[in-house]
C-alpha cells in the first residue's frame, strides 16, 4: 500500500507541476516530485519536457527500473535491436549476465514476432522455438553463440505487452 500511495503522490504532483509550465523551473519541479516520492520510500527520477509536462518517471527498485520511455539496461546485447516505437516500461537483471525488459507496442503480435524473427536471424541468431497457438499470446526463442533470447507477446487492450529475457545458455 505504501508504494501505491507513493505512486499516487507522484501522479498528483505530476499533474500539479505540469500546470506550472516549463523553463528554468523544470529542475526544481522535478526535484519536488522526486522528494515527494522519497517521502514514501520510492527512489524516483523525474524528467519534464520544455513545456513542463512529464516526459519520464523512472522508479528504481531492486536493481531494476519501472516507468515509461526507459532506456535499455546497461549491458543489454547490442545485437538485439528493438523497434524505436516500443515503449520500454520495466528493466532488470534477474540473474548474472541476463536482462529482462518489458515493453509496449502498438503493432500486432504477428507483426512483432515476424519483425523479431527477421531482425535477429539477419544478425546471426537462430530460431529455437516459436509458438502462436494461443489466441492472445505468441512467443519466439532464439540462440546465438553462447546466448539465448526469448520474446513473449501478449494482447494488452490497444497495445501488446512484450517480455524479453536474454541470458547465457545453461
């Protein structure tokens, strides 16, 4: 409940601060929002755009991050290029040498799987397994050298949720 209250505080502060406009006051507004989150035990980094509207909120938790428009985690394989239109909403490193990324996409699950297959096989990855038998979910697993990558795509209303896991082969 404490985290929910903190997130609500950030959301309310975001709305209030966005109404104040941009310019030089952005940094002080960002700090005020970060301080409000900290009072609830949440480590948040806030970025406002030139109009003073929220551009990004990143909540740092347990070595991972949640938010919107996040960057790929440090060390994410550079031979796995994700589409620029994907909105990365969570990142983490669940095991040494592994990365977990959650993103949202407006593309269909079929287009997402096809795009991943085309991009990664062109870059030397080999498809190990692919399944689209469930109506609201599709997945594809690939390998390259001593690494594996798995993509799961789930229907999520108007968007698709994409879960990515990269890791060394066992």
